[in-house]
C-alpha cells in the first residue's frame, strides 16, 4: 500500500507548484517544456472548458486551461470508488445482488442491471469502470464494510492522502453534483489509479458480457470509444456525464512513446471530449515527428 501511494503523493507536491507556475488566468505552457517539441500551444484548440495535459516524464504540465476550477466530475468518481474497494481487499468472487437501494432516485438514470440480479464483485467493478454502470457502483458501495457512508468517507480520506485538496465526494457513482474536483487534482487520482492492474485492465476493455436473468447474455461496451482505436495506447480511461458537469474524460496514455495524463472536463457536443483527445494526440505527435528533442530547462 505504501508503495502505491508514494508516487502520487510526490506527484501532488510537484504538480501544485508547476501548475501554479504554468497557469495564471489563461492558457499557458510550462516554459521548461520546449514548444518545438509539442508545437505551439496556440495551435492546440480544445473545446472542453477545463483541460490539463500532464507530462509524466518531466512531471510538468504541458497545457492547462482553467485547471484549478472546481467543477462536478460525474462518473470520473468511479475511479476513486474502485480504488477504495480494491484497497479493502474484499473477495472479488463474492456475489453481490442488485437491490432497490441501488436504483437512481436522484437523476432517474436507467440500467440493464435489474433488481435481483446477482454478480460477483469482480464483475461489478468491471461494469462500473468500463460501462460506467451506476447500479454496479452503488452495489459495490452498499456491500463495502459499513456501507455507502463508510465507502464515501474512505474515498474522501484517500483523496486527502493523495493531496487532492479541492476534491469532495458525496456518493460513489458521480450522480451527485456535490462530487467535485479540479483538473489538477484529477491528475493525481488518475496517476494513482494507474497503479492498480485491475483498473488498467477494466477501464481499457472494449466490452464485457455478463449473464442476466435466465442466463441471458448482456453485453456492455466501454463508454470511451478510443479504447477500440488501435492507434491509442491507453493505460487508464474513464468517462463521465451529468448535465451539471458536461461531458468528461480522463486518460493515462502513451503518445509517441511519451506517457501523459489527459483531463477534459465540461465538454459540450456529442463528440467534443473524444475530438479534443484526438486533437491532443495529433498535437503531441506533430511536435515529435519534426525530429526535435525535449529536455528540462
């Protein structure tokens, strides 16, 4: 456990200072990252209202846009839910049934996971992370020792340990608009999540099938279409949406042999967050294909 937390904690100290240097009310690029490598920051036009690209090699932000703005994060929440469940080392083969308490009374969202269906904790984890199933996340929280209240408390405690100073969780699904964070804090959370092999595997799976009533197969797809794109090398992925948060996407990915964390929040338009991610990929690749090299100044 200590090994898992060490790097995210160190990242927290470095990130806070570097973003404060990189961002002062507008969109800036850290001067220690050569613009000849990543291309002119002015050439990168992102439509998401909040954005951050973090270079994991240099531990510096290479693009920031309103990265300290506190905003609802919707189902990005489920990354923290999964980490806390896995930290508890609960048996993954234990069966958990969907109950009436798992129905969404807040937003009225629908689900194919019907009351009475039973799945292993492992299957619920995968459905919550890959397909962003709210009832799966709720069932995970309800079956946590002490119930949902205890799990949410553990989520906030872990956020504090990771140095996520402007983050608060009120529920395990992200349906509650009180689940808020900043792009800066979410870099720390994604970095921590990358250390969990199951989170890597489940968030990057293209699809998964489970048995419903009567053994009928139910197939679920990843909410991030980029995991099905062979040109992307993704380590962690999570999408989110509620009307108050807009469309959200966080990823850890390797682009042109450079590991980066991408945070896109408050995007509008069906394809905006995916479009922004592809624009980021082309931007980084275009800088590196010019044969330039990078170094810290």
